């Protein structure tokens, strides 16, 4: 594959950081968020796509529903209750989680809203028993500095974490409910242009700000990054690479995705030329055909007129 400079491609990167909060209970119930593989409860569901408040179907949800998966859930009474099973309405929002989200927003100089409302994100891959994720927009705007570079913040949300995938067997997808409902903040940065080597440093700096509050969880799986990648010739198309857990992978993830998009654009341009030449040939053939037909019709009519 040809070598290229990230500056020549105009690669833009945006990060979405998902950080679990260190609270004593889940976001909408009193269950303790503890990890356990000892499951005493088991049940299954079939999830389907439904229309949003605007009366439209989410394309991703429709695609997922075509797989017609049976979802098998495993739970224990210590870390989940009827709220996680979607058999009971959610309880009052955890005040500690809300307070920590406000502290993080203030530390990133983000503009906090005067009112917070739970919203629904449609999710029917089985990672949520309800078919949607509850999320709240806490603030917008803000920034933090990495050296001399200023990294903008788009939004900060407080939301519930998804269930833990246990595996898949044929048409059955399995999830554990001990992680479902754990409070986390989602921080989305503004897109930025940097050298590949600086992306890890930018993510690390944001992680240090979160840890400085002493109110976030530590360890594998407690923080995850989604990476949005676009290039200048991509006509605004942004590709999201989900679930990057290791910061050491960020540089390679962006590099490979930029190469992939660049390669697809080259292929697209090549096929457009081929198709364009084919269309020109078809047009010429069609014009010649119509000319021949017109000439024959003209001769036939001329003969009839002469008679």
C-alpha cells in the first residue's frame, strides 16, 4: 500500500470517551455494581425495532432486527434487580452519579444545562433489555489543553452502561446483567487534526483529568474509547471505530482507518472513470441506433408519400 502523510490526507479525529463512575449503586436502582460470574437468574427476550418520537425507524435498529436473534440474559440478585430485567420502572436518578458528572463538566469548562432530562437511544442488539439506553445531556462546549494545543469538547452525557456480552451460539446471543445500568459519562471531543503520535497523548490527558476527580473507576473495561475518523476528500463522511480499550492501539486504528478510506476513494474514482467511459459508449451507440431508425422511418414515410 502506498505511503502517505496524515497531513496530506487531512485526517480529522474525534474521540468519544466512556468512563464508568465510582458510585455505590447503579444509575436507576439501588443494586451494587459488582462483577460476578455466578448467575442464579436466566431469561430470554426477542427485541424488535420500533418507531422513534418522530415516527421514523432507526436504520441501524432495522438492520439489527433482520438478524432475528434470541437474547439470553444471565443475572444474580446481588448486582441486578427487576429494573435491569425491564420488569419494574426505573427508580430515581442516582444523586452521586449526577454530582460527579457535574464536577467533570466543570473541570472541562463545559456549559452545564439548567435542567437535565433522560432520553432514549434505540439499542436492539441485546445489550439492553429495554431496547433503548437511557442517557442525559449534561453540558455542551468546553475544552482542555494538551501542551499548546486546545482540544474542544462537543458534549458531556450521563448514561447507563450496557450489559456484558458473554458469547454467541448460533441464533442465541448471551449477556450478563451485572454491568447493565452502571453510571458512566460519555465525553465527545471536537474533531481535531494532529500527527498520529499525538492522539494517545490527547486521550491520556483527558483520562488524567477524569482520574483527578477521584470519582471514576479504574481497571480494564472501566474506560473505553470510540474513535471517529474522516479525511478531507471524504465529503464529510465520518467512520466510527467502536470499543478501543488500549490507548496503544489508537495510533494504528486511526492510521489503518485513514488508509482504508483513502483506498476506497481511489477505487471509487477509478470505477467512476470506467463507468463514465461506458456511459459515453452507450450514449454514442444509442445515438447511432436512433439515427439509423430515424433514417429508415424517414425513407418509409417518403415512399408512402410518393405513392
